[in-house]
C-alpha cells in the first residue's frame, strides 16, 4: 500500500476524502450518461464527469499512482474504441436503409430502455469523451518540460 | 445513392481504426490508408456516373429524416467535381507518404490526422446543412493545425500557433454569421435558407452576415488581405501535408464554401462580384510580387498559391459562364500542379536536406524523375501552351475581356508573366546549373514517391483535354451549371429527395 | 436588443485581446472570450421571453418552449472549442519549451 506514502500526491486528508468520493463521482457520471435520453445530460456531460473523477484521482495520489491504474496506452485504446463504437452505431443504420437510422425498438417514452440507439450512442460518446479529456490532461501534464536559455 | 454518407464516414472510421490498430505495424498503416483513399477516389468517380444517370441532384436523408428537419447530404455537379479533385490528390499524397514519412516516428498518428482532415474536407463538400458544414470545417481545421506542427520544431510550432489563432478567429466569424442567418431564416438547411432569403429578401443583418462569411472564408482560403498565415503554415508542414493544404485544403474549405454560399444560398449580386474581382486581382499581383523575392523552395510555392487562388476568385467574380468555367478549370489545374510542386520540393528536401534554393543546383542529372515532373508542373503553372495551366488562364483572361473588364485582364496577364519569372528562377537554381561537390552521391527518391509524382504529372498533361467539348460535358459543365444557375439550388429539397 | 449588442461588445473585447496582447496565454484567453461571446449570442437568439426550458415531460404539453436547436448548436461548438483550446495550450507550452518565452515579439524565427 505504498500509494498512502506521504511523499507522493497530496496530504492524507485529501487522499482519504478522495477514496470515498471518487467512486461516487464516477457513479454519478455513469448515471448522467445512462439517463441522457430521459433527463437533461447525456454522453458529453456524463463523460466529462467521469473524466473529472480520473483527474481527481491523479491530483490526489500523484501521477505515478494514476498512471499505474490507467496507463497511457489504455487511455488511447479506450478513446479509439469509443469512437469506433459510435461509428459502428452509425453504420448499423444501413440495416434499416439509411446511415444513422435509428432502427431499434423505440420502446415506451420515459423508461430507461427506450429511444432506440440513443442510449447506445450516449454510452459510446461517454467513453470517447471521458478518455479523451483524461488523455488531454495526461498529455499536458506529462509534457517533458526543459526550457532553454 | 447510398454511397453519399460514405465520403465522410470512410475517412472518420479509417482514422480511428488506424489509431487503434496501426500502433504496432507500419506496413498495416500504409496499406490500410492507401486502400481507404483509393476507395474514396473510386467512389467519387462513381458519384459522377450516378449523377450522369439522373436528371436532378441527389439529396440523401441522414437517419431517414426529411431535409428541413434532419441533416441532408447533397450531391450535385459541383460537389462531384470537388470530390474527384480532393480524393485524387489525397490518394496521390498517401501514396507519396509511404516512403516520405519513414523518417518521422509515429507514422500512425500522421495517418490518423490525415484521414480526419480528409473526412472533414469530404464532409464540407457533400453536406447540405450549414451548421454541419461548420462542424466538418472545424474537424478538418483542427487536424490541419496538428499536422502543421507535426515536426515539433521551433519554426513549425510558431507557424502552427499563428495559423491556429487566425483560423479560429475565422471560424468564429463563420459561426457568428451562421447565428445571424439562423435568427433570420429559422432554418439551417442551405436550400431552405435560400428559399427563405429569396422570399423575404436581404436586410442589413443579412448584409452583415455575408460580410462575416466573406471574412471568415477568405481567411480560410488565404485571399490577399487575409493571407498572412499561409506562407508560414504551408512550408512548415511535412511535404505531403503542404501539398494537401495548398492543393486541396484551401479550395475545399475556402473557395468551395464561398461558391456554395454566395452563388447558391445568397445569390450572386453585382456588389459582391465586384468585391470578388477586386480581391482576386489584388491576390494575383501581391502573391506574385511576394513570391519573386523568396529563396526558400516551399515558401515560394506558398506565395504562388496565393497568386493562383487570385485567378480562381477573379474568374468566379466575373459571374459569366465563361469566367466560372475558367475558375473551376483553374481550380482543378492548380490543385494538381501545386500539389505536384510541393511533392517535388519534398523530394528535393528528402535527398538534399535543405530548402534554400541558393544551396542547390544541377540536380537534373541526379534526380531525373523529380526534375522532369517539376519542369512539367512549372511550365503548366506559368501557362506554357501545351499544358493545362495555359488553357485555364487563357479562359479567365478571355472571359475578363469578354465581360468588359480589360483592366482585370491586364492584371491577370501581368500575374502570369511574374509567375513565369519566379518559376524560371526556381528551375534555374534547383535543377539546372552546376552540381555542387557535396551532392555528388545524391540519389533519386524511392519508388512510391516517384509513382505519385509521375501520376500527378500525367494528370497535368491530360488535364488540358478537359476543356474539349466532348470531355467538358461530363465533368466541368455540370459543375459550371450549378454556379451559373445558382438559385436553382433552392429547389433541390423538392426534386432531389428520393 | 441591448443584450445582443453586449454580446458583440464581448466579442470585440476578445478580438482586442487577440490583436493587441503580446503574451501567448493572453491571446488564447482572447480566443476563448470570443468563443463564449458567440455561444452566448446563439443561445440568446433561441430565447423567448418567459418560456420554459425545452425538456419534454410526461405531464406537460409542448407549448411555450424556448428554441432548443441553438442550445444543441452551442453544445457542439463548445466541444469544438474544447478541442481547439486544448491543442493551442499544448502548442503554447511547446513554444515556451523551445523559445523560453511567451512574448510574441521575441518569437520570430519565421520571416520574409
């Protein structure tokens, strides 16, 4: 349990609070994503909240611990996967005859499983946005910084 | 009919697949990207065939929504013409990058960004919705900012920053214009906007919006008062990207959008046409004069781009069928020979390692393919008779005289003479003269780079036949008709939707 | 009417920062201000006085809503702005690494 060591990241208080809250933030982001079609929110907003939970982890525990849990190749892998998932949903519209056509069963309004492929698109967007934002943050933080005279 | 959404979709999907799978194997990146661009080129040729078999333009309902409600994609003569140009040059450029980009690390990132840029350009061309146009324009622009800074050297970063700031200001102007347009017309579909504008007429807010559009798209097209970013950004990028930016990017994002908005949506009026002619003439002269003094190979070509874009804008500004024909023909020619010249400059840089033309000389014996293709391109850009550039410039100059604008034809001829002057300087310094000692063991470039250059050179020679009446009616005339009968565009939602 | 003009004033403030300031970071902030001014302008165009937000509820009829389309457009343009800003900040950091300064009058390797 060396990630509790006082040399990396912030103080013990911040780490303890983070350990409690980071799961809640992640869960809230997932909730916003999954209910994007019945209430305000959606893939982008949910994805940003998920990305914030990752960034929260990184700020509290230092970049070594965060990178151990979410290595950089994994982040870019998930980012591409999210994009491809969304692209696949668009291509699957050709099954019904048109690009982007929502040919799934629309279901009953205001239920969780309704609105056809919007739920799936929201999930894909949330994956793309969360890992994309975290990737941007990582790239800006990890930039090797050696100013010349 | 169902091929229409594939133009942006193939590029986007290809980009993400390359970034996912291309990390391990360079060979996979090369083959996959070339297959995608080749397929796009094939599809654009096929789109011409589809258009030939139809009497009306095609409108595709994305997601099955009827056009004024949903986003529509439009295929008419002009977009088909642009698609062929963009995808042909893009195919040649990916072929060239197989060898050229070997010296950079992370080739898959280059291909990802390139395919994103290509998808953005194709999207701008096929879309029929003005906000969708803005989104694709931004996709292409963001990818191009990153590609200009690809080498992460000091000069490239500086050029990219300058380009990014000016181009984002241009995008914001365009977005502000879209906001005005939406508030007035209450719709985002371009054909629908044209209907509303022709019914309600133009008021001062629309005049303001059209000025915002002119400023925004002229910044993207690098017409003279707005050109400051181009001579920095285009030379700084790697050679294939310079070719792409100068050859097709500024045309798809600047000239094509200007045509679409001001001929098809707003409708051409004399004040606007005069403005275009003035901007075009200024671009011709200023670009040519600035190019004369350059000693950097690619910087000279970048200024030459400004000069040649001036011809296109001048031809469009004439508004006569002949002028529009000349402008579109010159657009095709310029994208072919300018990308060829940038690829030549990349080949010279690849072997010699410098871009300063004073340090070169006598490369003709060592690099026969590069030197002969660049000679063909130089002759056609300066308007030597058997090549394509001569015919398009001749048509533009004749159209100027025909429409009674003799002064503009004088500027066009002057620009052409200056073009000849700076390309003679280029040829003399780089390929003719004495070979310096240190270049004795210089060798010709690898196979794929040669192939791409030779194919573009063939296109330069064959392109001259496009004005023959039998060939013209297949490619140039449908595109010309879209612009000469500009306001017919507003009917496409009735006649095009199948 | 005055709110629309204030938006344009905000846009002009951003443009002033882009054109006049010498620090790279201040130029970036100017771009961001411009962007928000345009976004605000778009949202204001969709606004109708005293109407409710465009959210479809089970027990409510669809009348008296503000125009939802500009809000969707603004969301898209915010995402685009995010991408541009992230890229430009990355480039600015790299420029600082190469030149050791944020002053644009000292970043002049390109000329001619």
